[in-house]
C-alpha cells in the first residue's frame, strides 16, 4: 500500500520510499552488525509503546546505508497500527515552522511546517488527541538543531516518539557554530560592528554563546534520557539501486 493511502500518515514521504517496509530492509549482519538492534527496537515499539511516553530513535551513519528506509518502514508499521505519523524532511524546515516550541498545539490549517499538532497537549480543548503520536525528522542537518530541540521538548512534555535520521553521529555537537557556517555578509557585518562598537559586539557574542550553551544542555538532557542511538554502517547502496544499473 502507498503511504499516501494510510489515513494517519501526514507530511508527505520520500518518493522512492512510497512502498518501503521493514521486510524490505536488508538485514545483512556483515553490512551493519548493529541493525539487529534497530529491529529489536522496532519490535519493542510495535508491541509495547502505547503513547503518552517520550521515546526516540536516532539513526545515524554514512549515506546510503538504509536509515531513511528503516525510519519509513517503522513509521509505516506504527501508522498501520493506528499511530499518528508526521513526516518532516529536515532540510525543508524553515523559521516559519518554529512557532510553539512547547507543544506544537497550533490549530490544523496553520502554516506550521512542523505538521500541526504532532504532539498536542492533553489539555487543549477541541483537539482529538492520539496518544501514539510519532514524528520522523529525516536527514537531520546541524543547522536545523532548533527543530530537533523543539521536537524533543514537545515530545518529552506531551509524550511522543521521535525518529531521527542523520549523517551526524553527535546531536550534542550540532549546536556548536563554527566560523565556517558564517556567510561573507555575516563576517562583514561582524567585522564592521567590532570596529564601530566593540563593546556591543562582545555582548552579542557572549549572549549567543550563552544561548547555545543553554540549548545544548537542554537538548543533551532530553535526548540522552529518551533516545536510543543506532549506527548504520556499510557500503553506500544507492549506486547499485540506480536507475542506470
């Protein structure tokens, strides 16, 4: 069945994974010896997770090792069992989507790109709440750290499952901003400000550093207590799955 035909699946899906299932995921233990941990986790979630309890999976590794397939397959299984599934492609998330960090309780029809009511509050009037609420954040990027933080805090507050895929093995380091992430315009503005008003420039630097430290501490606490980290290793399977082969 197409994911588009599952009523409880929201937010789209990668086109090439429209029919992906857990059964279709390569379980070659030589390619990824940790994959059995994923299947064990998937079975536990399918059999024992009834919602209203924060938990998460962080699937990380090099490209083409089955992370998205695993996330989609597990999401399909849970959606077919009645869970409310919300898929988010991380690179598409924008500032417009970060509105209610505490709970994502905006009414349906709003422009929140984080797929309205992913983890709605149990106390919000007029909302039919599914206790088994699942959010997939696919292809998580370091520059999207705020969205992972928002999802983690919301799921922890209201009880939800987050499934994250990423090439980055360290979600705690994603809030470290290096000079390499600055655009030329940012660097020029910073240089001008330091020349004109060095005191204000220093205050801005200190404030930004403090905010990053606070966010990092919050993220670390939530994610280490609720997430299971599973590495995906092996060769990139994309070339062999290419249309041209």
